[in-house]
């Protein structure tokens, strides 16, 4: 049976690689804390959920759940729109375009707010009520955007 080590051993070859990425590591009172070099500070994003994009933009990933049928319908719609526009489109581009339309219609939404249905959000477990809730939102938005 192998003998258990009291303290982990350090690999000197690995230390150089880690040090060049993270920065030098200082040891004090049994704890290790990274000391970030100027290079490491430039590489590390300020917010780990955001990643820098082109031209200094920051992008945030937003996730949405869809049923298989909804995802298939969205994919079919994206392909159809792509054929009409005679260019390759991605679902994310269509989604951003639809959100842009909705955001541009905020003033119209405020004008039509007196016609908004009074909805009560059902629990997530009640699938039928939740589907009806989402349909009511879709119908209202469709009336506003026409």
C-alpha cells in the first residue's frame, strides 16, 4: 500500500507555466494567493459571465428553453427567412431582430396598455395554464405590433 503524503509536492516545471498565466504565487502562513501580473490583469475579463467581442463590445449569453416542436418551428422559420433574404441566417440573428422590433414598439405598447389583459402568472408545474398564459401574452403583443 502506498504511503500517504503529508503535504503536496510542487512540480517545478508546472510552476513556470502556471506563473506565466496566473502570475507568481506567494506563500504565507500555509496559504497560497495568486499575485496577478499586469499581463494577467489584461487577460482576465472584469465580469466572468461576459466575454469581450469585436470592436470592444461585450456580449452576454441569454438562454431560453423551448420544446422540441417550438425549436423545430423556429429552425424552419429561420431557413425560410434565410431563403427569402437569399443569405445565411442564424437563429440568434432572427431572435435579436425580433427583440429589436419589440423594443422599438415600446411607445405603442404604452399607448395600448389600457387594452392589456390582467394576467396572473401560473405555477411552472401547471403546463396547460402556463401555455395559455404564454398564448395570451403572444396575442396581446400581436395586437400591439399590428
